[in-house]
C-alpha cells in the first residue's frame, strides 16, 4: 500500500508542480507585461474536445494558435471573421485568452493538496508497528 502512496505522491506532485509553474508564469507575466489586443479569428475547431481546443487568430500579419476552454468551444464564443480581445505578451510573443480572476492559478495551487495527502499517508506509521 505504501508503494501506491509513493507513486501517487510522485506522479501528482510532478503534475501539480508543472501545472502550478505554467499558471503562475502566465498569471504574473500577464499582470506585469500583458496588453489586451484585438485579433481576428481565422479558424475554429470542427469538433470540441474536453481539452486542447485551439483557435487560429491573426495579429499584425502573424498567425497564432490559441488554447481555449472546452466551454468556450462548445458555446461558440469565437467565430471566424470576428474580432476578439486576447492578452498579448510581447517579450515572449505569446498570446492567450485572459482568465477571469486567475481561477486556474488558484486551482493549480489547491492541486498541491493531493500530493501532500499522499505524503501524509506515506509517512503515517503502520498500525501495529512502532
């Protein structure tokens, strides 16, 4: 059983750290260097999946592939030919949909609780043994 807790701790610990790192950078950089720009949508997904839905946008004669949520895809938030607002960070030449209240940043922080629970279970003494 301890082996399962160790594997759970390592796997979820790595995933939590990676997710938190990406969201932290996106959150901090968008606050300090991000500017809202108007872009033209030139492509949308034919099918909406649970994740990795992308739209194609044009900004200053360049095309960008932007990750959107499954909800935004399903509700047709973006349509071809229309303009929309996106967050742009010039230093990284990176563009993304601005997250309201940085919900993903907060959720990724809470995701750290799962590996900590596995670690506590791993370090808890076995009943009947000192």
